[in-house]
């Protein structure tokens, strides 16, 4: 009986490690963004198969990309305090099995999108994976500009949703892409500032690492957040949502910018953390406002 209990505990532990590879909590916003893109493109929510395949396919590809990323970065992750206990750097999972898991998730997600939705949504998801795993991930160890490159695959989920709904890409899809792209930069720069010592220890040339005074980090965070404010008004200007969204997005963007400006003035860990949490709150609220005002 005791042996059976130990076996069950070990099996649960391995299952949890595989789940951790997929980063389901972090990828929740990815799935929400894809669903927002679907709704804003006029996707039929009563088409249960299409909706489920869009959500599940996006989630599986995102989870697979996260797993493969952790395989590639297992050595630097072992040097960072916040990541050293992940399954790969801690040695709880081997690279071969993590790769097999990641590839299986990706193939399953692409198959769901291609067969249950359409080929263009699968193609956008594949582009997301390739730019994330094959371009952004290796560039992280070479240049601080990788943060900007990484914002490209991070901004593609709403485009997946748009493609799933319409079977094509139009101006509205790229406005949603631009919103998420610009939103990510203050978000990532706040993280980079909070964990700059960890990144330096792992050899990642993040902007706060190569320019420790933080002035460039602050300037870029303000620049991208300021650019986000007018871009976030685009859905109303394109007739995708109503004037209530326009006013709400303006207020929300101003609050987000205020957090960024405060961080730029002080460059303290406390204000970086406030900017980080503010960014996490900003995007879901923006999606809700946009969907609520859809015309």
C-alpha cells in the first residue's frame, strides 16, 4: 500500500512538472487574446466546434512553445533564482522527454486549428511558434533588441483569433496586433528591471543589464506606452467598437502611462512592480471594454 502511494505521488509530481513546462497560467492571457480577436472579427460564438478548436489549438501551441523554450534555456535558467527550480534546470525532466512533450503539444494544436478551424489560423500559429522558438529565444542571449523581437510572436494570438473567425486577415487584425505588441514592451521592461541581477547572472544582455542606470529602460518603457495610447483608440476609429470604448481606453491608457512615467522618474523596484501589475490588469480590461462596445 505504501509503495502504491509513493508511486502515485511520483506520477503526480511528474504530471505537475509537464504541466509546468506548458506555463498554463501565463498562457491564459494568450488564449484570452486569441478569443478577443475571434470575437472582434465577428466570430460566431455559437459555433462551439470552431470556438473550442480556436481556444484549445492556441493553448496547445502556446504551451508547446513554452516547453521548447525551457529546453533551450535550461542552462541559463539554472543560474537564475526565479527559474532554477523549474523542471528542466532542476533535472526533474530530461531534455528528450521535454522536447517530445513540447512537439506533441504544438502538433496537436496546429492540427486542431487546421482541421477544426482553417489553414490560415494554423499558419499564423506556426509563425508564432517559429518566431518565438527559433528567432527570439536564441537572440535573448545575444542582444537586448530580442525584447522587441519577442513582442512579435507575443502579439500574434489575437491575429490567430481573427483568422479563425474570418479565414483572412484585414486591417482590424493588425490594429489588435499593434495594441498587444506595444503593450508588451513596458510589461517586459518592468520585468527586466525587477530581475536585472538574475538576468545578468544568467548572461542575458537585457537593457537594464547593459545599461545599469536604467535611463534607457525608462525612456523606452515611456515611449512604447505613449505610442500604445493612440493605437488603442484605433478600434473605434475603424468602426470596430463604440465611443464608450474610446473614452474608456483613453482613461485606461492614461493611467497605464502614469504608472510608466512614475517608474521612469524613480526607477525603483517598487514602481517597476506596480508597472508590471498594472500592465497585467490593463490588457484584460481593454479586451473586455472592446468586446462590450463591439458594433
